[in-house]
């Protein structure tokens, strides 16, 4: 009987209390509340940078198309020729939709 009480006391000493667990969960949730909005902002920033890079690629492909075919390039023509993908064309449109269509060099 005494042996069982010693084992029970040993288990109680090694275990966390409910209050300690709640404090740890509270700290973790506060840290998540601080970091999740920052991660979302970073994701938007990375997407914007990627779209800016796609604009440069589309502009370069449009120049090559115009030099090769001696006619004005459009997004539909570039996609149909296989010089850019539809996803790149969509990114190009999204970029200029956010930036008000300033100095857009390739038409739809």
C-alpha cells in the first residue's frame, strides 16, 4: 500500500497542472495573433513582386513577338503562340488592375 502511495505522489510531482497548461496555451495563442497578420502581409508582398516580374516577362515576350511578326502583340496572341501561359496573362491583368493600367504596353 505504501508503495502505491509513493508511486502516486511521484506521478503528481511530474505532471503539469491545468493552470500551467492554460498559461502555455494563452502565450501560444498571443504569439499566433501577433505573427499571423504579418505573414499575410508578407504573402501579399511576395505575390506583388511576382506579378511585377511577370509584367517584365510579358513585355519582353511582346517585344520579341513584334520583332518576329512585324505586328502589334496582344495577350491573346502571345498565349496562342505559346510565348506566355494563361496564368501569366492573368497575372499581367491583375497587376495593371491594381495599378490603374499605367503605361500598359500589351493590350488584351
